[in-house]
């Protein structure tokens, strides 16, 4: 078990190379991937406009280690799930996952059907726990087929991200899983230097991680845009426009208050509702969509300026953009009384908020200027909690998938893994 420094240079090797398992058996690795929020461009992006997605510093952490017991253990404590399979039993699925020298491919209906039968999941099930298990098995078997080995592994995944809140929890899960499995196979290396607390992979390796994570996202979402897993992989901020994803350079880490109203909503129905309104009132709503597009582009410009000259004026503009966009989203019909209440509460404390994601409930974000009085933030948090909401003080522009030294993790995260370690002894 690694606790201090890395000393991992000698561990980079390929499956099948001499001593691969001997080098991996005693080693554990911890990776993490961020969630995401949409800063600007919700709904307008569906109509060909620009959206800005940013890494959220609430993360999913995954610990992986090879073992000698011939089993694969998957522990998902957030979902109350702990499963294990004999590697020999998983080998029976080889016909659905033949060895393939090509790159990652989309999961086929036959593969998904085979996995559902294997796990005993009803064909129409969309339960979060079942989808997480299916995504893991798909990645484990597909990557194993690619590198011609199914290793015995113990994997624990713990997340700070709530599920179903539009914060990219499934993408953080799939990115972390893809990185860990590729690392276990030696397909990506250990990108750390001695005494480094965390490290990132090369651009080529990140592309490979992202491509595999996207296939996992397809298991869960069917036809995802690829934005969430891209944010989970690269972090920072991404510009999404007409199917093209571009990373923004040197994105500032803006402090925010993230609030979950806990009001459930259907993204599919909300998107369809906006489409119907645009078709019904094109002369009225197309200008609104164009204005949201302009907000995204102005925000992109201001973010660059914050890096060069973080003046108070920059934060004032960012606050104004929040206010304008929130009004536009209400015009599109994706607001909700819970989100109105969130904006009213924070405004009463001089703070500026907007919904993030599909709207209709879900989450909102509040911009926190660098000079904001902590007492003001705390008062707003207490008032929001009194409304039944859940709040986190965090920041956006967080780094993407990272490999960590255990001792450098926050105490809370260390305790989580130490708890499971004691339970396994």
C-alpha cells in the first residue's frame, strides 16, 4: 500500500509482461474525477448555441488493487451495493466480448442484453445501481478483451456527488473506472513523480481514458453528448458548440455555492417543452436563444480576463450574466418555484444565482466573489437549508481525472477508505 511518495516508475508494464501481476498485487491506486455544472448555455445548446461546462470540485474517488483470490469485487457504498464474481465465471461472457485489436466501440445491443441476463436485471430497468454495475462490467470485459486478460481486482468507488442531480455523477464514475482499469492493464502509466501529491496523464492517455469512459456513459444514458465525460477527464472548462468540444485554457477556479433543491425533474420532458415553445413562438424565443449564446461567449471572454486581471469589475459582470441568464431560462419555461426561492434567498444576502442543468428543480449555483464575507455565505446557507435544500461550498474549474497519494487526500476521504479497509481485514 502506498502512503508516502510514489516510487511507481518500475510498476508501469503491460498485461502479459514478466512480473506484471507480482508488481501490481501489493499496489493500490486511488484516482478521482470531478463532477460538472453548466455555467451558461442550458437548453440553448440543443438549438446550436454555445454552452460552457466546468469541472466541479465535488469528486468521485476510486480505489483499485489487484488481488490473488481469483475474484472481482465491486463495492459502491453510496448505492449500498457490494458484489463479487469469480473471474472464471466472467470468462463465460467472452463470446459477447471477443478480443479486438481496434479501439473502443459502442456497446452493442447483444452485449448489453448478455450483461443484463448475467446480472439478473430486467431488460427495462433504469435503476441507478443496476446501471452502475452494467457500466462496470462492460468496461471490465471490453478493456479485458482488448488487452487479453481479466485480472482479479478489488474496487471501491465513493462519491461526493449526489446522483440524478445533473452534476455528472455517472461520468465521474465512468472516467474514474476507465482510468483505473486501463492502469491495471498497463495501457496507461503511473503519471507521478516522487513526492507528488497528485498527477495527470499525458494528452494521448487522457484521450484513451475519455474514449472508454464515453462507452460507459452510453450504457447509462444511451446517447450522451460526451460533454460530461470530457469534463471529468480534462476538468477546467469546456466549450460545447454543434457537437464540437474545446477545452478553454487557464480557467480560474471560481468559488460557488452549489444548492440542490431536491426537486426531481425530467430532462427529456424539459428539453421537449423548450423545443415546442420555440416552434410555437420562433420570433419571440429565437432571440432569447441568441442572447443566451451571447452570454456564453461573453462569459468565456471574462473568464480569460479574470486570469489576466482579476478585478472587481470582472466579478460584477459574471454576476450580471448569472442574473440575465436566469431570467432567460425562466422565459424558456424551465424555471421552478424552488429555483425562484433559491435566487430570492441568495439575493437577499447580495449574492447572485442561476439554475444549472435542465432546470425544473434540480440544482442552482451561486457565484461567491473572492472578497465575500464568510458570515454572509453562512447565513445564506442556513436559510437555504431551512428551505429543505442541500448546499456545498466548492469551486468550479476543478482539475480532471487525477491519480492521488493516499496521505494527500482530505481526511474525510481517507477515513472512508480506511473504514472499508478495516471491514475487509
